C-alpha cells in the first residue's frame, strides 16, 4: 500500500474544515499519545483485530496473522466451521474443543493445564494452557477457541513458563470481531 493511496483515502479532499480537524487530531495524537504507541498497535485480520506489542514483526499467511519476538508469539487463525455455531450448542462443543486441545498437547509432547471457560470479544470461549519443553526451554502455549456463526477463531500465544504473559493477556483482552 502506498502512502499516497493511504493519505488520499483518509484525508477529505474538498472540505478544508475536515482537513484541519484531521490535521489537528494527528498533531495532538503525535504529541500526547507517544506512550500508548510504544506499547502496541492494532493488527487487522479477516473479520478480526487484536493488539500486538510494539516492535514485534507481523506476518500474514492465508487466514492467519501472527506477531513474534524470539520464542514469544501471538497469533490468530480463522477456520471455517462445517455447521453454523449457536450459543445453544456450547455444551456439545466443549468436549470437542477439549479433544482438540489434548491433540495439540500430544503434538507438543506436553500436557493441558488450566482449561477454562472465558469471555473473549463478548463471546463465550474456551481457553487452555499447554505446557511443554522445546530446545531446552520450558514453554506454555495458551490457546483459545472463539466460535461465531460458521467461523472458528483460534487465538494462540506462546511464552516461557514463569515468564512475562503481557502479550498473551493483551491478545485475549484486545481481540475484537468485526460486525456480523
């Protein structure tokens, strides 16, 4: 995306008052919002958005968006569901999600710890921590399943066991779904 395209799509061409308001807004944001800009930035995906830590490079592949630094990782992947999910199906879906988390744990040669129901983006969700070892490091992958309509959003973050969970916590609290 070129800057010229971006600027032309955001700056009103004909209305000078709107241009002045936009310019003033940008000036105030640049002067007063420096601290927040250093903490993180919003990453957009297909039908979702979340906040990533500043300076973590973002990569996109298909319907997955991830940001990583070293062994730390946050990621959201979108998968289609064969059948439409409705909240009334929640009790039937939880055992399937438990099996999926157990399969991820087996793949990592780890164990599922702390499975729980949570609310993410206003939706009932299921969250799991999976503890495992890789390359001499004790790691935790936190995965959360958010279901809406015919879409499954898989939120994943990885951190060293006992380490800083701020990026992971931010992923789960900042994740937003686009309007349906």
